[in-house]
């Protein structure tokens, strides 16, 4: 096989698959991406209805330096290509039964806000964010890009030096860690809510994820001015420069294997396509249990039955007449029964009786997403993976959400102002993306046993030349993680054994 001119097939045009396609094509490989749906971007999806464009996927642009590092591999800048703007304030938080607060993304201002809720909490926030920044830097520089294969891929010196601190953060749940800094439930919620977006619970996930607070309170909240869909269109435009080819409406039914090597794919219509290497960006459960014959599976149903998927979600999109001055672009609503909310999702597996939510109002930033004098609302309510909602249950949940928003976000006439609505439920994730148990974010939750080197790896253990990329594999869930995942998989495909990010020379 020629080192620089292989025929490579990628199954799925999600963000991780697209990011890897670009890296491989830049290196000189011939890259073809086969996607079952009619558009690229995978979970970065949107629907249009009655003049509104509703995102039904990611809306937070997190870890901006990870995007920047990725684009720099191509001699480009994410900041200028995506026209990033910083939100001030970063977001607004509504607490059940209390006044809302703004998170400014400015440590001095946010420390004052903490102090106003709990005496001494301002200083505690500074301490918390300092350790969070420290863990964030260590993770990005030393661990997230590692393939964990071979000594050179392991940051041994740093691991030994930081072992006591890392052990403490790995062995204790985030909620317990946060409790050593602040006590008021609202402040704890502000330091713990990210776990929802990482597909986990602060009562189960390790405290190492405290690194997320670095983003809120020090790094700041950014947004691509042309909206989240521009991440896909820009990734595609970048790839076209290097000759990446996309094939839409071409679902893959099988990864063909001969003598233990992946030799290509079979499409749903029965067409066989040959390749030197195959990468799947589809959910790993789907890839392993549906696209591979039983004898070629590294991770069979017995394996998945012991793993915990990230949560599913109910997405409610609302077109609303008039303005919504009560809201910022990003808004969060946290219930008082915080622990019970996570218990319902991860332990009793039922529709939460009391549900926290994320409410996005993107037309605040981009007026083209709604007709004149209207607002675009997108509500995300996390649900247990695997739950099924019939039409009646969906409608009931939608009504419950509208009722809560009217009451708790101070929009009493919301019900009468809704001009259109769209619902997206767990079964839709399974149908649209082949998502394992209808999970929303792309894979396993971030329990310790499913994080870092314990996460399902980026290559098959049984089939040579078969690799994986995206949220289901290392390092994990979310768009920046998908960019890192693309680099981890690229390294495995080229036997690069460093632990840091790729360099420009390595993709030349
Ligand atoms: C509602 C929601 C909100 C989110 N919010 C955020 C956020 O604010 N910030 C953030 O960073 N992340 C967020 N995420 C998570 C993030 O969107 C995902 O982690 C990420 O997009 C997953 O990308 P991926 O590369 O794993 O591929 P996916 O997006 O999962 O794409 C996989 C692709 O494979 C295709 N496919 C599957 N099976 C086949 C087959 N047999 N043949 C051909 N094609 C196939 C699918 O159609 C899909 O296009 C959110 C996700 C959702 C759903």
C-alpha cells in the first residue's frame, strides 16, 4: 500500500468524518465519504419550516483553540474563516424559584456574582477556575490527542509529576469535588451542568471534567457569526481544495473483510466499492454490530450491554412572533431537583419528573433564522437513551416545556405567540443517524470507565485497515473532541506515536 496515495473510504459525513477526510486528502490520499443522508454534517443538522431555520444539533462553539489548531494544519485560521464573535454575557441561567443570573465569561464579574449568592464563593470560584485551567491545559497538551499506543504516545514525565493530583480528580465524582468549593445548589449547578453536554452526570463522571469551567469563566463563549451550519459548509469547502468527494444518499450496509483486512464497503443498493482502508464515522455500536459480520466484530452486543450510552434528548423548536427580551442567545434552566433529574436519566430511565433544559435563541444573533419580527427558539431536554415516546407522549412533553418556559422564563403569553413548532425525539436520532439507543450526542457517556484510554478505541482489534472516528471513540463527545478524534485516527493510520496535536509537517 502506498504510504501517501491510498484509496480511503469514510462511512458517514459527521464532523469527525469530515475533519479526518480533510487531513487524509491533504496528505495526498484519495478520500470518498459515503453518507446515508442527503447532507453533510451528521448531527450538525438543521430543518427549515415556515420561514424558520431550526438547528437540531450543536449550538455551543467550545474549546476555540482546538478549532484554531485544526485549521492551522491547513495554513488557515478558524477565527477568520468562521467569523467568530464572543458573547458578552456568555449565557443566562434561570433557576427554579430564584432570580436568574448572567455568566459573563469574565472572572472578576463572575466572582462577584458568586459572592452575591454565597459569602466567600467569589474567592472559591477563582480557586476552582485556576485548577480547572490547569487540568484543561494538561488534558489538551498531554492526553486528549494521544493514541495510547506505544511509549512515545504517553506523556510519561507529565503523568508522573501530576499523578497525585490526577488520581484525586479521576477517582472522585465531579459533584463531590465541586462541594469542596461551594455549597449553594445554584453555584454547584453552574459548575456541573456541562456534564449534560458531555453525555454524563456530575454524580457519576470524574472530577477531571471540572476542566469545562475554564471555558465558561476564562476562555469565554464564542459563536460562528454565520451559524453552526457554517461549520459544516466550511469544513466541506476546505476539503474540496484537496479533492475530498462526498456521496450522499448512499447508506453503507456492510464493511467487506477478506483475510482479516477491510477491503471496501457494500452500499444499501448492493454496489461494492473497494478501498485500501475503511474508516467509520457512524456510531460505533451501529458499525460493529450492523456493518460487520459476527466473526469480525471487536465489540459485540455483549460488550455494548456493559457500556452506558450518553443521554438521548427531546428537541422542541418553536417559531415565536415578536421579540423575547427575557432571553440571551444561550439560556439554561436548572430545576431544584437536580440530583433526581440525573437519576431519572441514568438510573431509573424515565422521562424526568422535573427537567432542566437548554434554551437557544439563535435569531438573536442571526436574524436570517426567523421571519421579520419573529424569534427562533430551540429547547433541548435530556432524556434517557433507549426511551420511546409515542405521539401522545411527545405532545405532552412539548406542552410541559412550553408551560415551564412561560412560567419560569417570564414569557406568560408564549403559548399564544407560537406560530410553528417542530419536535425531534429519541427515535428520530436512531432513524436519522443510526444512533445507538437513540443517543443524542454521539456515543458512550463519559464515565471514568469510558473516558480517555478506557473509551472504545479508534481502530478495530480484529480487522486490519479498519478505523473509527467521531464522538463514539477517543477522546469523546462534542465538536472539538471530533476534531481531536480525527487527529488521533490520522496518527494511527500513519503510525505517528506522539502525544500532542499533529504538526503541519505530519499532514504535508
Ligand atoms: C441536540 C444536540 C446538541 C448538541 N450540542 C452540542 C454543542 O453545543 N457543542 C458541541 O460541541 N457538541 C454538541 N453536540 C454533540 C455533537 O454534535 C456531536 O458529538 C458530533 O456532531 C458528533 O459527530 P460525529 O463525527 O461523531 O458524527 P455524527 O454527527 O454522529 O455523524 C455520523 C454520520 O454517519 C452517518 N451514518 C450512520 N450510519 C451510516 C451508514 N450505515 N452509512 C452511511 N452513513 C451512515 C449518519 O447519517 C451521520 O451523518 C450536540 C449534539 C446534539 C444532537
